[in-house]
C-alpha cells in the first residue's frame, strides 16, 4: 500500500511540474491603459492634434508572439475618432525591458460634425514596457495609422504612455 501511495504521489508531482515551469517562462498576457495623442489627417481639415486614450489586451501564444486587441479614442471640438484594431505583436524580454513591434488591422470610426465614416485602418508600430514591480510595467508606444476616406489617403501618427498589468 505504501509503495502504491509513493507511485501515485510521484505521478502527481510529475504532472504538476510542467504547470509550475510554464508559469515561470512567460506571462500569459497583459492589459494596457494609457493617455494618447494623435497627429491626424482629418477628412475636411488639415492635420490636427487630438487628445485621447488607448487601451489594449494581449494574449501571449508563444514566447515571443502575442495576439493584440487595441482600442483607442481621440477627441477635438466636433471630432470623435475611434480605432478598433487586432493583430500580432512580436516582443523580446531583456531584464526589466520588453520592446515590441506590432502590425494591427481593423476599422476606424470617425464622426466629424455629425457625419460618420468607417474606413479600414492599418497600424504599424512598437514600443517598450519597463517592469516596475512583478505584475506592473510602464509602456511608451508609437504607431503609424493609415486609412482611406472618400478615396483620399490619411496618415496618422500617435503616441501613448500608461500602465500595463501583466498576468
């Protein structure tokens, strides 16, 4: 009976070992919330500076590859701009630093003086997370967003910074 108990205990230990080891390799994902600024082309206006927010969630699927959902909102008098973007993110960890690059695709919703536009958006960007404590980091991020309104190409540049919660 004691021999059977030892075998069962050993099997349970081996089954739990991969779970403990995988938890130490990489976090399972992160959630980011921050303030953002966008230098944007607007349909009927020149370049405008828009202030707003940026939030994203990332699920890490491989050690250097994650899948990201990125949401942002920018505002100025008479203008509301929202981005709904999804795509892959490549990242590497060096001590407390985690630089990343991403290519996101989705829809931009622009409301300009009551008129609404919904063009496709392509976002290329990157940034870096600096780990403050175990579960929290600080992010600085920059992106280039390209859209087409009414057969004209718009090029936006945005920057954001804020807090990342890693889980």
